[in-house]
C-alpha cells in the first residue's frame, strides 16, 4: 500500500472539514497498544481502504469501553468510562460503528444503550462477510490459503453472547480453505480463558489452564492456521501454541489478516 492509502483520518479532522464518515472504526485498547494486534488493525484498515469505505477513528479521543472494569466488578469505573465515550460519540453524531474486538462490540452494542448510547454496532467478522457477499472483496482463484486446513475458535462474546457463528465461517470458506471444526465449537465452544477480565490476573489453582486445553483441541484438528476474531482469544491461543512449541508450523491469525493476505487483495 502507498503511504497515501495508509493515511487514517480522525473524527476531529473530518469534522473540521464538515465531513461525516460512513463508519467509525473503533480500534479498541488491544488494537491500539498490543504489538501483535496492531497488525490486525492495519490489516483491517488495508481492507477498508481497498474497498473504498469512508471511515475514521477517534484517535486519542477513544478510551476503553469499560468492559474489563465491569467484568472485574468495578461498576462505577465502567459507567464513568462509558459516559465519557458516549459524550464523545454523541458530539460527532456517530450512528454506525465497526470494531474488531468482540468485547468492545458487546459493550457498545448491548450495554451502552442503557446509558443513552444507541448505535448500529457491527463486528468486523460480520462486516467482512457483508463485503464478500456484496462482491466488494473478490476472493477468486484460491489464493495463499487454498486447500490449507484452518480451524476457527469461537469468541464467547461473538458466539454465545451475540449468536454470531456463521459470519466468520463464511469468511473463511470464501478463502477456499478447508475449514476443520474442533469437537467443541459454536454453541458448545470452549472459552479461551481470557474473558471476564481473567486475562489481566494470575491463573487460579487447577490441573490445566483453559487456553492450553483449547489449544490442544485446535491442534488435534491438524489445522495449519487457528483463526480468531478477538484480541483476547488471539493472545491466549498464541500462548497455547508457544506452550506446545508449535509456532513453527501453526499460525494464529485474525480474519482480517487472512483476507488482507489473500493474493487477489
């Protein structure tokens, strides 16, 4: 991509020009600060630029949605963070938000309305599926993942919390890869172990950590790629693959990265 195409507008910059983007891309804490997940942010931006979607980010005006605070039991902090974000979003007249983080997605979509923040919120798995179905992303000719075995790990906040199971799988099937399911998938999928703010605390006593159990299930499929659609899941599954010393032949990748790497894009 050219340097010009890598330019990302903030809402403040667009507002100063009297412009309104089609969507606000909510980057999230992981997408902004986690070195690995920054690559997912860039991959998704590459796709948005490629298909000509008008978008903007909040930049320094974006703060945490408050999800970890609420899951950890700090309701006061959650409401402070949420109200601050709602005030910013309302100030820009935001109507449509897309995000790559299921935790941000769930909080913005399902929990902000009770505080007065009502928006159309779309997870990037669904957004990518829509772009493919509309023919805006052309995945013809097989590409780099043709015939490769890919297994998909269901994020709890996408799956059980919001009933989004098919969109990410349709994205993967469009790559012409071989989708191999883990025994526990969809409504019976196993959590990666990071939810409920667990990723930010030490593991509790037990025989095995959840992410190791889940990684073993993923490796048992014989997949060369473990696909994820959540920064929390990606971190836990990557740690699991490292624990099993399989980094050399098994990759953990986000849906946006898989699409962005496809040769026809």
